[in-house]
């Protein structure tokens, strides 16, 4: 999928919904998948330079979404600790992604941020 920005987020939700169904995600996992990918793409727009790129693929037993953008995350444990819901510093979205997905990989590279979301198909 090409790059996306603020005005593309609705279309991305539709794409992720349709792709998840065709990949064979169960109903409950499909909802988790859509929420996590929606959060990751929204974060790209809000914190990653205003745009990002989404790639989706299926492994034998897993659906994977990769979101890349120009952002940076300095805290290597982001999303690993339950955030304070009243904290102005955020972190709730990454924590939510980690609760919804089987594996969340976050890498800050010289070219920007890479977030991979893995969800088992069954």
C-alpha cells in the first residue's frame, strides 16, 4: 500500500477490514487486528511526521501489518508498562496494541520508525 496521510485513514480502515477477512482472521481476532492497525496508522499521522506507509502480509498462521513513518520512540519499553490514564505523555495506544496483538515489534531506524503487528489467524 502506498503512503498515507490524515485523509486516508478511513480508507485504510476499510482496507484492513477487508484484508483481515480475506486472510482468515476469526471475528474476535479481526476486531483486535483492526483496532491495533488503526492505532498504529493514526500514530503515524499524529506523531510520525503526518504520514506513513502500511504493508500487510500473511504468513502460514499469522497476519502481519507493518507501519513505517518518520517518527522516533526513545523509550525501549514503550507499551510494556500500563500507562497512567491521566498522563499527558501518552503511551496508551502502544500499550493497547500490545494487549490486542500476539507480538508487537517496534524499531527506530535511521530512516524512521517501524511497527510490526502480528496476530494469529486462529
